[in-house]
C-alpha cells in the first residue's frame, strides 16, 4: 500500500511539473506578429529557399561562385583591427551585402557602411579584407543534412582591397539602389552616421564546394561570367503578388 501511495505521489509530481513546462511554440516568439509590427520582409531562409532550385553542379565553379554571392544577404568580413588591445589582429564582423540588383548580378560585393563601425575604422587604416558567404545562409545545407563545415555546403571567400564608391557616379546610384532594394531597413538607418557605399576590388577568389580542398577561381572569368540566375527576382516578385 505504501508503495502504491508513493507511486501515485510521483505521478502527481510529474504531471504537475509537465503542466508548468512551456511547449516549444509557447517559448518561441511568433515570427508573423514581429514581421507585422516591423513591416519587414520575411527571410529567404524561411520562405524562398524552401522551394528554390538547388545551386549549380559543384563542377561548374564560376557559376557556383556567382550563385552563392548573389543569393546571400549578409557576409562575414575580416579586416585588420586597429582596436588598441588587438591591434594587428584579424577581426571579423557581419555586414549586409549585395552584388547588384535583383535582376542584375555583377559578382562585386557592395556594402553600406558608417565610419562609426568597426569595419570601416579598420579599413580607414588598411583596406585589405576578406569576405565570406556560405550556402548555409540558404536552407540548402539544412535540407541535405550538411553541417556548415561540410565541404558540400559551399563557402566562397573573396579577398581584396575595399574602396568607397564615389557619390554621384552611375555605379554609386546603382549600388545604393541595389542595397536598399535588398535591405529596405537601410532607408531608416540614422542619417547622422555618414553612410557611404563601399565595394571590394577582388584580388583572389577561393571556394570550397566539394571534397578535395579549395578551388581558386580566376577573378577575370568570375567577373566576366554572364550570371543569369533570377532566383532573387522571382522571390521578391512572389512576395508582392
């Protein structure tokens, strides 16, 4: 009898404990409400890439490189730090990125920067940088159960020198419009932060998209390639239908 009572008490405690535990859905903020309040566009990871075509075959190196660059919204950018405690060390930051408009991919990474940011401060002393983008940003790797470090989860690394795009030039108008098109929140960035458009003059392109180590891609061939992918354009068109 004592054991029966003890067992009943344990069951009651378990039931009581479960009644106080939130479900995953209860703990997770509702993405839809957040988007409704901020009027932000849903991410491609959540919507577009669930139904998008897979990237090119891994043997098509230049096409793959251009695909990854055009289909990523943000990049990790490494610079040489000027912070006193780590001066001369590599320092990585996250930056929103485009390589052109939705309908016009150039392969050139463009950024919207402020002199107040870590990256811009570093670049004011040393313009050398490396930019990394990865298919992990899409849902391709997740869909195929690939770890971000798996060589089949393509990552593209562009190294070169960063420079400001001169205001008033056709390139500046094009790049800024492309940045604001892909990242509409930029229109509401603080106006007193002296924003400018920057781009990379690419010196080297390395890519890991399969087993066997990194492949190095000709910068000239990469920039000259006529990338006709329209995934991003179709995605935004569907959002506004």
